[in-house]
C-alpha cells in the first residue's frame, strides 16, 4: 500500500506546534518534507513521521533561515488499531509520562552528572490527532542496532547501566511524590485486558506450539506443554508484571528492546551514549520486567550465553550507587536479592520470548500489522514470524532451559 501524508500535516500545523512550545519567537515555517520514520508493519501502536522543517526567524534584528528535523508520533486512526490503542490507554500514558514524569527525572541528571535518557519533546497534543512532537535523534547522530543479531557486550552494558539509573531515579521520584509514579501500575500483561488482546495471546501460543511440533531439535513433549500453557499463560504473565506490595518496585520502561534504544557512536563506532524512546508501556513493578524483557529480546548469542551475570552485576552496581547519590530511603536489594527477584519473575522472559520476540526479529519481508494480528483471515490465527529461521535458532536453545526451570508447566 502506497504511503500517504495525512491531510492535516502541513507547514501551518508544524508552525503552530513550534509556536506553542515557545521555542523561537517570530518563527515562520516556510516548508516541510514528510516521510515515514519506520517501515510499514514496524510500529503497531502509532504512526511515526520524520519531518524536515524549513523555517526562518528574527535574531538580533536580522532574519535567519535554517532547517530542523523532528519526529511526529501520532495515535493510529484506522478502526482496528485505534480501538486497541484507545482501549488500553497506552498513547495517553506516554503523553502523561512525557509531560509529568520524564521532566522531573531529568531534573535529577545534573546531580548525577549524566545526560538525559530521552529525546526532547517539543509538543504534546491531547486532542485528535493525539500526537507527540520530539527531536529527531537520527538527525543528531543516534541509530538503532541490528535487531536480528542482538547487542554485543559493550552495548548491553551501557543499556544496563542506564536503565538502572532510570530505575533509581524513579524510586527517588516516588519518595518525593508517590502520586507521580503510583498511577502507572498497568503492565504489559494486566488483569483488565480486552477480550481481543487476551485472545491474541492465547491464539499466538497455540500457533507457536503447532509450529514447534515440526522442530525436531527439541523434545516432542515441549510443544505439548506449551499448548497446555496457552490456557494459563496470560494469568502468569499478569502475575509477573504486577506491582509487588512490600517488594522492590521501580518505574519500568516497559518495552525495553533494540528498536526502542538508540546509540550514538565515536569515530571507532564504539557506543558513547544511549537514549530510550517509546514510553507507552511504562509501569511501576519489579525491575525484573525491564531486565528480563531486555534479555529475552535484545542480546546477541554471545552475550546471552556468556555474560548474563555480568549484566545483572552491572545493573546492580549502578542501581546501588545512584540510589545512594540520590539519598533514597528505600532499601536497595542486595545482589543476591536481585538474583532472587529475577528468578521469581523468570516467566516474564518466557512469555516475551513467545509473544514479542518472533515479531521483533522477523524477516523484513514478513510484513505484519496490528490489524492482521487481531483480525486474522478466515478466522484462523497465523503468525508468520514463528516460521523465522533466526527465531527457531534462538528458541531451540532456550526451550530446554525453560523446561528444566519448570517455566513451561501449566
């Protein structure tokens, strides 16, 4: 399907957004160029556009012209995606996080002597079309890594460091103002999920079990276990993502994987900075939600097989030091306590490997969108991403481990 620019997205619209942000006085947008920021089927819950803006303004009595690059993230308007996104409230949640939480966390950065975690947001629109206007990180030298190959050790350590700092800042914010964080307790899996989403999770696992019957590298009992697990997997997922009364809780990013992590590099292509994007699924719960989601979706084979403990240690070092620097009163879990937390919530990694990983590492030729997943042809659910060679390679390695840990028991 050919891409079409929304009728409302024009120079006048962009000028209005920039003027509302009070970024530049006497600003005039003279032209814009718009293109999709991601390929078709790469973003389920929003439409994302890259906008190059030609503009002029008066500076010290002289007219100055220039170009600036922005990204517009817009709530979907097609019937099926709009229904799912509005019912879950995830777009509104991101607007709230961007407006009420991230600015307060970024105020803590000077004390920690570190840069911000997120792109600058220039405009938030709470009426249709719901949208976020932010800086274009790509234009500022940031890029995503290869999602099929996964992150090497340097990249992975940087992510663990920064997500630990983000978590620590959220603990400090919760102590300063509990109302700022406690409103975000609906995780990626939740008890009040819509019927359509519950059905998707169940049908996806049933389809996966059917695909795995043809994987001769695994014990034939495993697909049978997974088929039975489809009945209880959603509930077990909810248990993993639930806020833990009396436990250690943080504000999780909620969707921590390669496409939501952008790196800036030095001249030797070594990562020197990282930014997190897409805060639609932020929620307060155990830090295992972010850590195990990241482990399930974003590590290279070498890191997954050889360096998981090193990553957990890196996370713990930065969590502990940052909470101390911010003078948090909340007790930081010890390293062994953190390992126990991850073990207790291990099913998170399992269900993310079932439901998210295949879509994340699918071949680019496999075009998918939310409408197709929730309204399958002929009423038969089929996820072509389960057929991926890379997915099979990863899962035939993981499934025996999950089975030995009892994670496939229904």
